């Protein structure tokens, strides 16, 4: 697997699937992330998918590559350690980088002035979870994931989600309850019935039946800039957030 790709594009995508942010930890929130590993999958037509997952969350980001070359072994997937590869990419000042993965990973800046080599990671620790969204697509017309047919489909803006989460994070427990009555969407966070925050979220479209689902951990930073985000909901089922170039799935939080 050999690719040439924009350095900033690759750096941003790796940071996005790392999903650093606030995560639920007992009665409060702490800074954390998904695993330190990203699976890179090279597709046809100069496109690459980056994946990460733990036992509750799966994410995928699609990015363009400038040029791709098949290697003798036909490998189109490689697993990298995110923190290590980011350290090298951030020291490469060229716009383009070359990534070659055979017996190890070789990074080269444009023109070859800077080179770095990294060991290969044999497997992603949650490869089985990632396999669930390889080749997966979802649309409002076909809102299905695995055995779940979603009952509510809502489109809003990433900047609107960010504003709602920032308000909810005053509670500092990184638990977010999504609730729709089919007309409006609310996101709330609470420690008790009195100590809580509730935000009515502006939406572009809402279709379907009432649904209520609670999840933990950050999700809004996964979407860069101001882009439309479609949210798929069903009671006590995973939540899916999807935009043009990425998808995020979180299992529901069940109070024990």
C-alpha cells in the first residue's frame, strides 16, 4: 500500500478518529479518547477510509488521496499508532506526504527531504467492531444498521450540536440524553432532577416517531466546521451521526 496524500488532510482525519474529549467517569467527566490505533483502508478511485473503535463506539472518516499504488502483496489496509504517526506528520512542513506500508511504515515528506519509519501494528484491537461499518452506508430513505431500523431521522448543523454540548457540559458528566417528540429535539445532561441542563436544538428536518436515547462521551468534535449532520434515533438503540464524509455510532448508555 503506497499513497500520496495532503499532510493536513491525513493529520486532521487521524485526530478526528482519535476522538479526544470528555468521557463519562463515575459522577464526573475526564479527558480521554478512543483507542490509540487507526485502521487505514485504501479503496478504489483515490479514496481512503480511517476507522477507530472501542467496545461502545465506532467511527469512520473518508478522505481523498492524491495518488495510490498497489504493492506486490496487494495490501490495502494498515493499522497505525495514532500518537506516533501524528508526531512525525506535524514536523513535516510539506503539503504532501508519502505513506508506504509493506514490512513497516515509511513516511516521506514531499521531495523526500524528511523520512520516518514506524513499526506496523498487526491488528486493530477492535477490528470486529470496525468490520461492522466497512462498506456500510445509511440514508434517511434506508435508516437501517445491523438489526435496527431507526424510527427518528433528524438533520441539524454541527455548529448547533457543538453549542448544545457546550451548554450541557456545565454539568460535567459527559452524559447526553437525546429526546425527540417527532417535532422538536432536546439534548440534556443531568446529575439529579434538579441539577440538570436541557437544550432545545434547532433542526433542519425531523421525521419519524418519538425516541429517547442516552449516550456518553464526546461526539460533536468529530465533525469539523459547519456541516449538516443527520442523526438516527430509536429507543434503547445505538445513535448514528452521519455527514457527507464521516459516520459515528455509539451504543446507548444503560443505567445499572
